[in-house]
C-alpha cells in the first residue's frame, strides 16, 4: 500500500494493525491446540494489547467490538481513491 493511500485512509480514521501481530496470531493458532475451530482477529493494540483477539462470537451484539468493527469495514470502501 502506498504511503499516499495510508495517509488518506488514516485521514478517514482508519487504524492499521501491526504486521508482527498477524504473525503472532498465526503462531498462537499453530501452537495452541485448545483453539481448534476458533478464529482470531488481528486488531490494533488499542483493542487488545497483543494485537489480536479470539473472536469467540458467532453473532455480533450491540455495543461489542465486533459489531462496531464490521460496521466500520462496511462503511470504508476498498476503492477509496487518492485523487
């Protein structure tokens, strides 16, 4: 992603998770046998200090992080231009 696009998206309030946190989440899934069938989400560290979280949810309830996050994703188009 270009610096210009990153600047534009951060101007819209988009926050980015750290790449190393995605790697940590993969290592957690690979090494923790109790997470069979579970999903982890890579998030910004203000959401979870590890940079990822166990979703543990099938349905999003009002006021919870996953509902807010899914609404933000739907409102932010991946086609935002840099013009």
